[in-house]
């Protein structure tokens, strides 16, 4: 009976999880509408891309505050605030006549997602017994991993059949239902913030660092990897990061207790968690670009290449979590590392011969690898800490996985842009395929490093304890 999970707890996690799902779904749905929005709202592509970049950046910043927020406020109050902002932001977007108003609505939705995602995991860590932790984090991982891949399909079909505004119409009933469900089911407790004050300066530092890193890579896309602009922004970003590290070490106030990163297993699980999301979101950006630009698919077809892998991966998430509960971290994480490395390498090897079928089949391999490892990396990271530090671990992992999506999109898009600067040809198809091939090489190397981290943890820390 100790391992029994009540219906009320299940419904509370469902309500908060689907609220996160809604925010992420809208974010990736909007990507395929950019060409339409540039014409209707009379703005450039560089400007309209802030609907995604600004959203992801603010979500990341909000998540950085949740270690404090989850200790300070009752979970129900956080949920009501997040759901209300999501609804208001959706209505603002739906009726927005201009780009600034649409951007304002997207930022309200970003705050909602930034609160709801860590809250979902906090409810799991607080109310789910250890024997079922892997199963429920696997289910939660489905929320985070499925929405980005379904978004292009949903947005592409809606935009093709109606207009971009119907993307928001479709989620309003769901938000209202989730608000009501969460009102009656979300519970929990307040850990308290005695002796802890909110660290506003850390928020400013993190916002500056995250923004500067994105802007640094933008310089490479505009001026090249060897440009003085790119190098100067690297130096500036490193300086600000070092200042933040110094401040965090000396200050009595801490937004997040970064001392948990001294735990080697947690640190490497965070690397795996971040890298898997970087690969996941990065591919959900690159594949539609290649499909539409090089293979001449429409937006709906491009989105559909991601659908089979996304659905199979979603079905696998709870299975992978149960495997973790029964056998420990090594079997699912090793399988994850192998599959995602093989999948990324197949994209690289077949980059000149991609088709609807090959993209779909290889993406299935990648998504299976992703879902074997993503939520289980979080689960294994969470058991490394106890007490109040669980909120810090939750906030840190949530913040970094969100930023991984932003950085993945940014870096992989910059690689394609930089190729166009140096290729010596104006052929968009050739430049896109060359840039995508470099992206696939990058993702293959990153996947291999994730695999090596799993093997290293086992032989260095886990084998001796078995």
C-alpha cells in the first residue's frame, strides 16, 4: 500500500503536466507560421523569430527562480497563477493586431510554462513513492519531449487549413478544463524560506549570460566563426559568467544551490539531460527546414516526418521509466546512448540522400533513444539529493533543459547560416544540405559524449557499489 498513488495525485500531475504540454506545443507550432506572420504583421523574419527565442529565454529565466518559488508558495497558488497567465496570454495572442501585442501574449505564456514544468516535477518528487519514481518521471518526460515534435505537425496543418490564429483557438478549451481540474486536485506543502531571501542579482546575471550566449552564436551566423564580432562576444560572455561564479560563491543569497553540482553523478546526469534535449529540439528544427527547403515538402508534410517517432517515443517513456525502477539506471541509459548515437550518425551518413521515408525511419531511432534516457537522467539525478536541495535540483534541471532547446535551435540554425556565408554559392538547397550535414556531425559527437558519460558513471561510481 505504501507504493499506491491516489487518483487525486495522478490528476494533479496530469493537470500541471498538460498545462506545460500546451505551452510547449504552442511554442513549436508557431515556428511553421513565420513566413505567414512576416507578411501579415509586416515584420522581418529576424524580428518574428523572437516569438520563439524570446519565449524560450524568458521561460528559462523564470525556471531559474523556481527553487525559491517552490519553497515560498503553495503548489495550488503557483498552478492557479500559471494557468491564469496561460489563458490570458493565449487570448492576447488570438486577438493581437500587431507584432508587439502578439509578443506580449507569448511572454505571458512563457511565464506560465516556466512555472508549470518545475511544478510538475516537484509534485512527482514530493508525492510519488521511490518505487514508482521512474514510471512517473517517464510520463512527465513524455510531456516535455512529445510537444516539441507534435507542434510542427499541429501548427502546419492548422495554418494550412485555416490561419495561425486557430492555433490558439484550439487550446483554449483545454486550458479551461485544466484550470478546473488543477483547482480541485493540486495539493502539496510549503517547505518555507526561513533564512532565505530572493536573489534578484542572480536572476539578472543568469538572464545576461543566457542572452549573451545566444547573441554570441548569432554573430557567427551573421559574420562567420572567425569574425571579430563572434570572438569579442565569446570573451564578454566568459567574463560575465566568471563574475556570476564569483558572486555566487561570495554571496549569502543563492537563487539555486549550485553546490549540488559538486556531486559527480548529478553533474553528469545533468549533462546527459541537457544534451538529449539539445538534440531533440535541434532536430525538430533542422528536419523541417531540410524537408521544406531541399525536399520541397509543404509545412504539413515536413511536420509529419516527425510524428511516428514522436508517438512511438511517447509510448516508450513509461516503459523506460519502469525499466529504471526495476533494473536501475544503466540498462535504459546505455540503450539511450547507443540508439541516439546510431540515429544521429545515420542522419549524417544519409544527409545527401534524405527522403520522407528515410527521415521518418531514422527519426524513430533517435526518438526511441531520447525517450529511453531523457526522463531517466532526471530520475537518477533526483535521487542524488534530499530535502530542500530537491527543489534546487528540480529547478536546475528544468532551467537547463529549457535552455537546451533554445540553444539547440540557435546553434544549429547558425551553422546553416554560417555555411551560406562561406560556401561560395547562393544555391539555398546546397547551402541548407551542407549546413544540415554539419549539424548532424555535431549531434553525433554530442550523442557519443552522452554515451561515454553513462559508461563512465557506471564503472567509476556504480559498479563498485553493486
